[in-house]
C-alpha cells in the first residue's frame, strides 16, 4: 500500500482522499497556512468544513509545520493548492520533495511570459523546485470533469491522469480507481493541462445568459437563454481546441474528459459562472471583483487575465491571427477594461457569413 | 421580398416566422392535419397555442386543404414537420413543390437500410419527391442550438444554414439573419444533418443523472451529478464526431453549432431528457413509452432506435468496430430491451486504462 501526501487540504484534495483511502492507501492531508481551520476541524470532529462531510477514518491530517514528517516517506506527492498559491507551493515542494517520489498535480491554470509564451502549471512547479530535483521525481496531473463534493459522496466521476510516463500513470491510476472513480490515462500532458486551464475562461461566459435574464426581469420566464449558452459553449470548445494545439497538445484531447467534458461541468455552475452572471446583469466587472465577490477565488477570471493578455503579443509576433480567439479576447476586455456585455457573435465560428 | 411557405406550423416553423417576417418577407404557415387547432387559433386570435405567443402581423396561415395556394408562387419552401411525419411530408411535397423553389428543412432525424446504411432526412425527402423534381429545386437545412420559444421571443440564437449550394445558402441566410438570429452557412450538408440527428441520442442519456438523484432521494441534495452528465456529454461528443465522419461529413462540424452546440442545448432539457430521467430513476423504458410519456414525440428515442439498430449490421459488415459507439449501443439496449441503468463507463473513451 502506498503513502500519499497532499499539500493543501481544500475540497478537491480532500475529495481525492476518498477513493485512495478506500483502496487501502495511507492518505495524509497537509494544510497550507490558509487551511489551519480545516485541519483543526478534521482533527477535532473528522469533518471537512467546506465539504460538509466526514473524512474517511484513517486519513491523517497535518498542520503545515508538520509537513516534513508527512512528506518524508511518501510515495506520491499531490499538489492541491489553487492556482494563486502555485509559486508558494513550488517553494514548499523545493524543500519537501524527495527523489523517487511521484508528483500528481490537481492545481489548474497557466502562466505567461511577456512575449505571450504560455506555460502549464506543472512546468512552473518544475522550475520552482529546480532542474535537478525536478528530474529525480515524476510529474503527472489529474484533469477532467470533477466537482469535488460529488466525488466525495461517491457519485460517478470520470477523469484522466495525464503525465510524462505511462508506467507511472498506470501505477497512479490503479491507486485511485474505484467503482465510482473511473480513471483513464494519457501522455498528452500539455494538451490536457491546457484544456484544464482554458476551460475556466469559458465558464465565466457561461453565466452571461442567466445574467441577461436577471437584467430583463425574465429570471423565471418560460423561455430562457439556452441558445445563447450553447453558442458560447460551442465557440468556447473551438477556442479550447485551438489553445490545446497552440501549446503543442493533441487536438483530440479537446474532445474528451479534459476538454469538452470539463468545460461542460464547469459551465454548470460555480464561482466563475456566478461572476459572469453579474456581468450579464449589467454590473461592470470591477464592481464584481471589488465588491460583490470581493476576496472570492475566481480561477476563470485569473485564466482570462493571464491568457487574454498573452494573446496581444502572440498576435503581434504572428504566432496567432487577429481573428483567432474572439471570445477570449472579448472576455479579456470585460475583466481588464470593464467592457459591457455585447457579445461579438459575428466574429465567432470563423466569422458570420 | 421573398415568399416563404412552411409545411407544418409547429413551434419551430412558427418561431422562424419571426426573423423572416421582420425582414419584410411574406411568410405563410401551412398546418398539417395535426395542426388544425393551431391554425384556427392563429386565425382567430393571432396566438400560437403551443408557443403561447402572438404571431407577427402579416404572417399568413393556411389549413392543409389550402396548401396549393400557399405553395404556388413561393420562393422558399420549408419542411417543418417532425421526423415521424417525414414520409408524409415527402408525399405532400411531391405534389406541391415547383421547379426553381428553394427547399429548407428543419426536420431532423435519420433513416437506415437493413444493412445499416444511414440516410439523412433531406435524402429521404428527395427520394420521396422523385429524381426529376428533386433536381429542379435546391436543398438546404437549418441546424444548430435553437430552442423555438427562445428564438420566438428574440433571444440571441446562432445557427448554421447548410446545404449543397453556397449561393443559395447565402441568399437564404440573408432572408433570415437579424440582430438576434445569427446565421452561418456551410456546404457540409451531410455532416451537419448527421450531427443534428445524432445529438438527440445523447440528450436522452443527459437525463440519467437527475433520474439517479430522484431514485436516491437526492433530488435537492447539495451534491448532484454534474460529473456524471459531463462524462456522458464528452462520450456523446466523441460518438457524434464519429457518426459525422462515418456518413462522410467533415470532422470539424462536430465542434461547431451543429455538433457540440446543439448537443449542449438539447441536453439542457426537453422531452428526451425527461424520458431519460425516468429511466435513471429506475423505470423500464417500455413503461415510460407506454404509460408515463405515452404519445409524446421523442426524437431522441427514435434516433436511438434507428441508429442503434443500424450499428449491428454495420459491425457485422466490418464498417465499424465492435468497441465503437459504446454509449449509443448501450442506449439502444435501454430503449429496445429495457436494459436497466448501468452505464458502461469502462468502455468509454477508447476503454478505461
């Protein structure tokens, strides 16, 4: 049986403790400095406060100061912080990782250089831990449509373990696979990580339709705006595929669990959709950010800011064309410049004609 | 200004009278023998009873016995019956169509020969009117995510006019395009019609997740089954793409409004989803068909019956492989053999591994 340590005890990391601990593995949740209350709650009552669920017996929890002990003899090291904590997590892992360990990331997102060159998060982590240590461990990630709470209550969930080494992926998948947690593997690491990061962009836009209904006083009307949402979804899928290819992934990855599947689940609700709904109802994004949803983690908005900004230098350098990514460009104007909701339909799908 | 006649006055045909009449065209709705009350209602009160909306002033309505008058000098002939009425519509059109008219289909569905060879609906219509008349008119269709009532109340709707002749498509698109009805054109007629027909298959499966929640008494629970729905959606998209290619369409069509977009909107609700939800809750399909939803038009179930049955001879003939279309094959066992809900997850995405 393996020892699995998770850096971060948020809802997704904790949800993953269910299938892995039920397979007999020893699971250790290490809270970050922001997770102190979570760890206290699990220690005292066994309950994860944000999930609202009892963690399985046998799952061990650690405050951050005890991380060294939790990491020392672990076989698998999971990075479960959100994308805003990635640089912090990199610093921690630089001190905690041991040669021979298998790293499995659940953090999603993207970083970009000034010239628009984009990097998926495992690359950022590798850089943070340094080339020597990075080469002494293996790197993999989990992607796919997986709402944490649904997994935690054992509702069927289908995901992809993606990474560089098929043997490692097969081993990791076996550790987590159960009759409700269905796991596929893929060595298209870049493609899957790109899909996982960019799908959040389009979840923000998925809220616009309901926001428009709110604005029009039609929230409970007979005819809503599914046509609107479907067109946004289709254009989003088109752009997601192009991002996957732009970063060097396989186009087919955009079709699967880590592409269209993940975009579907993310569009069904959550914080990004809620923020988009406010914008749809007529609230400038700056007001959503600074007031209505102040302090709320918005991975989709973060992705729009990083990736949307990268599109400008990429276009100037001729890497992409001016009419590529019209929806992502428009969403960037919404979050960076408070552009009002005026969907550029005619630019979608290669231009209305 | 053009004269546009619609055979069938159901909700979709009538919804299309809004953008076209607002563009100044003369629109004529001809009811089928099943639409008698609809036509009477519009004549008496201007209201389409199923849409619950007033039809635009100037839209003319006809009972079936007056069809000849409505068709005589029309420029565009639309076929707006449902797929069950297609053979009937073909017979009508054989007597009503005039050389030089442009046919625009909104009916969706598929027919198959005994050896599994599948035919999209415009082909079936062409055959019904005979080769001579078929060659004297043009053939096009409207596909894409378009809930009729949403279009009728002027909510943004994005569609594709697909057909054989780009010039005709450009002309037809111009007749219908407004600031809320956004129209693209494509000459991938087969691909788009295949997407439009097969997306209904997966809408049936889109109801399973909620049905499972009903069965488990979790209908209003905090954690639902979006992960389940997303995995079904992703596998559906994969199969839809393969169907498009199998029939000779372009793979890229599966990405757009007529593929993933239409599948998204169809998965959001409607009769097929409702039927799937009953199955998810544990009701054998035969009971849904013969009792709970007796007499209700289920285009998705019809598609499963036609296409699911065709997979067997296609497999025997080596046209497709045994592990192709696992979700469609499973859904066929549900509607044809009352198979219980037991999703074959491990067969999806090329096989769990």
